């Protein structure tokens, strides 16, 4: 009976046109990056929620049709004498696998809502919570507009001092958003500013937008930052050339 149920489920997926989507993570940075993944609350956790990518390394992760969630990179990660693992940016707890924990801000995020049965995938790159490393999304195959997205620029190099997160060597490890840095309604689009007609770009959000026009720079920046494709797999590159 159990085998019959499993076969029926597989057959149902087949006739509905549902299929898994393959994400290929590639690290072109000159340093090691630890990838992290987090499912939306109503979606299943992926088989890999965190892993190490040395320079030049790649790894694939499969997601079921209809999945939604986010991916990001963690940098400057170390394991101390007690065995505790931690990262200066994008940390998701004392572990290589994030296991349902989100990345600490600031971190460059890529976000996906995958379609089912031939429906569109939606994807974006978000700097709403800040930036830690360049990242890009490249659809592979698929139909529709299927444009690449991302933030290939090094925003850390132009980050104002009041938004900087400093690495142990004194360099800029990440750049906070104004919301993360100051927490005001104006910058976070909350309270009286929780309205697209009120919450507009600021001098701070424009630093991110000018550097990475395809990425979300603040909460209501969706008009120019959400992309669609149908039936594609996706290449996610840290430090794209």
C-alpha cells in the first residue's frame, strides 16, 4: 500500500507538469564563501541548507516545483577552539548548515518563488537588508523574458562609514541598509511610511540602486527589480565577473 501511495504521488507530479528546479552555486570570489538557503514558512526545507564553496568550486541544489525561499553567501567564517562555527557576514548560527535559520543582516539575498505546472518563476536580488558580496542570477534554459539579475558591483567599496560593517582586519566586510543601520520608519517603510506613495528612494537607497540597478534597494522597489522565467534552472554566482 505504501509503495502504491508513493507511485501515485509521483504520477500526479508527472501529469501536472511539475518538476524540480536545479540551482547551481558557483564561487568566483578570491575567497571562500559559505552558501546558505532558507525556505519560506509554507515551503519545504531544501536538502542542502548550507555548504562551503572554495574559490572556483560549484555545487548543485534541487528545489521542488512551487518552492519559495532565499539564498545568500556567508563570508569570513571560522571555527574557534571550542568547535563553534561563525561568520562575520550572513551568519545563520553556529553551524555550516543553516537548518531553518536566516542569514544575519547585512547580506546580499536572491529570492525565488517557483511556479508549478508551466507557471512562471519569480526571482529577484535584494539589498533591502544590505550587501555583503556581489551575486548574480542567470536563468539556464526556460521560456519568457528570462533575464539575468543580480548585484555584480562591490558596494562595500563605496559604502558610507555610518553603514559599514568592519572585518577583523579593518576592511569593510559588509554594508548595512539605512533601515538596518537606523531603524526609522522613513528608511524601513514601516508605521506611517508603510505606503509606496510615501516611502520613496533616499540618498542611502540610491547608493545601492546606482551600483546595482537590477536589485531591490528598499522595500517598495519592486517595479524594476522582479524578474520572471518559465521552466528554467538557475546559476547563482558569487562575485560574477
